C-alpha cells in the first residue's frame, strides 16, 4: 500500500502501514476510515491544526537515537489552551507519540492496565492511586476535546470527542490516564529535551 485518493478533494495521500485506521487529509480536512484499501469518508471535516513546531507530517529523524517517522497528529484543547500529540512510527512497526506542550516534549508509549483503576470522578489531585505496580501521585485532572488533527492515525477518532484525563508521576516516570466512553488508556512517558530529537535534512 503506498497512496490512496482523498474521497473529498482527490489529493493523493500516503498510507504506508497496515496499522493506519483513519486518514485526515492534509489539504481539505476530510476524515476518512481506511477500509479494504480505500478511503471511506466519515462525513466529518476536521479542523486542520495550524502547527508551529519542529515536527510535520512525514518528518523523519531519530528520538534518542531511534529512527522515527511522523505519521499523524491530534490537537487536544482544554480551557487554558491546547497540546498536540505527534504519532511516530519507529522501526519494527513500534509506535510512540510525542506530546508537545508549549515547546516541551514528552515521549509516551501505551501500556496495558493490569489492575483496576478508580473511576475518573473518584481521583483527586494531590492524592495517590495504585496503577499496575506503581504508586502514582496525581498532579492534574481535567477534560479536553479533540479539536483538530492531521495525517494518519492508528486508531479510530471522532473529532469533537471529549476525553477525561489525569496525569501523575511515579518513580521519575510520567503517567497519563485517558478515560473515554469506550475505554481507559494508560500511557507512560518521560520528558525529552530538544537535543534528543534529531531531524533528517529534508
Ligand atoms: Zn482532501
């Protein structure tokens, strides 16, 4: 699979891995599900995020020495601003994402949840909860809306979706727990300094 045609504007859109589930056209904002090797428009046009970042869709480089390619991004908005999440494909089909918040980067990977997590409403900032084998100190609790995006995504999103999330830390690691109506997602990450991201010449 190399490229497919946007069903809305006809642009040629690269689709390089079988893990891609949603494509957001970088030209017209049409959001399409990838089905049977063709793009099926969901009827939604996404707000294209205007990006002021060192990263772009298609950027290649290394993160702590490990080669990556940027496949897509989502913008999360909350009452005080927004942050962006850049989806990276690493070698061997591994995935990570870089959260960019006012120029600060955090690298996250998804982890499975092996112990029950309390419901969002029962978690309080300043308290601790047990997550897997970690005792997590909660530093933030908030709601955000997916307000825009670009490129290829590995999971099915609906722009406008709201998520509830808590952030915390444990043993020098950063944890982010996202509560959607369908599922709870746990991500564990660490801060990345700018000199740990090297971009290829383009
Ligand atoms: Zn398009």
